[in-house]
């Protein structure tokens, strides 16, 4: 019996590690920004609701990555060889089977909250199918549209769970709209460091299609977005200067520093700026950035 228990425990730990490896690289890009967003825009901060929102988000991210990585194993061998499919820890077939099982599971846990959360989960699944199974990820514009839509469903689902309301208030809707616009128009920031792998997989991302133009765009867009958002959320003078300076510095780095290592650093700085975008509604909720 002890041998059976030990074997079962080792198997469970291996499966847990596989799930962790599927999602670990997206904690900084998805989990942290989305949870910051949901916490800031929600008028309630119940620890149990926060834990539920975090679990809901992680399982939907797991669903997404099980699907994405089953299609990108050949590029992950170059860019992220530790991922489960690329490393041979799980097969492409099993990863896709897991993805469909997680779809059902995610719809099930969504039903524990509200109809709108179920609808949000369903919309997310449709976007995932379009992105992966219909190969919209290979088109630079449609990829950004799918990414923006997927990200907004993350934020909407977590906000609904955390607020325990069937709909969002005006401030939350404005914050969601700002987030969607920023993601749609700047999310290709993640593609600069992955040019080699994307080119091998046949993806046509903006840094591949317009390598110089996409960097000039980042140089101009990030400072302009920073200024517009600081004005929209009525930040105080010092908060505005700091936020606009951060966006400007990230844009300048994307233009000046172009090797793969630098682009990885550029993207980390972009994520910090992006988290800042999600903090800005706190000035309306709590007047936290009025200085």
C-alpha cells in the first residue's frame, strides 16, 4: 500500500509540475497584471473572492497554454525548450486532449459564479480556437485582435468574480476599454524577442513584416499612450511625469537596443509599464495617484 501511495504521489507531483511548466512564463505577463487590474477596479476586496478569481484565471491560462504550446513546439525548442511539449514531457496529442478537457472544466467552474462569467469563459474559448485552430496567430493584425480579446476576457472574468456583481460599473468599463486598446495597439512588444522562432514557425508578426516601422511605432506610441492615459485618469503632476517617463524610456529602448537579449529586457520593462497602466484606475477609486 505504501508503494502504491508513493507511486501515486510521484505521479501527482509530476502532473502538477507539468501544469506549472505550462503556465510559469505567463505569471509576469498575465497573472500579475490581470490580478492587479481586477483588484484596482473592484470595489470589494474579499480574500476568498480574490482566491477564486486567481484560480479561475490560472485554469483559463492553463487551457490557453496547453493549446498554444501544442502548436508551437517546434519554435519552443529554440525559444523555450523547458516547456512541456517542447521538452517531450507531454505529447502534442495529449496536450490537445488536455486543452479540450480544460475547456469543459473552465466552463464548469465559471458556472459556480454567474451567467456572465460563463459567457466570458465561452467567448474566451472561441477566441482561443480562432487563434490556434484557425491559425489567426500567423497574421500580425488578427493575432493582436485575438490577444486583446483574450486578455479582456481574463480581466472581465476576474473583475466579475471579485466584485460579486453581474455587471461592471462605469469606472470598470472605462478601465477595461483602456486596457483593451493598449493591448491591441502595443502587445506586439512581446514579439521582438521571438523573431527567430516566429519566423521558423511561419508566423508573420509585426517585427517580421515591418522590422524598422514596428520599432519606430513603439518609440512614438508608448510615450503618447502614457501621456493620454495620465490625462484620462487625471493623475497628479509627479505621477504623470513618472508614468510618461517610464513609457518614453521603454519606447526608446525598443528603438535603440535591438538584439535578442536586449529585446527580452525591453519586454520585461514593457510589462512593468503595462502593470502601471492597470494601476491608473486607482486614482479614481482611491485617489492614490493624485500627487
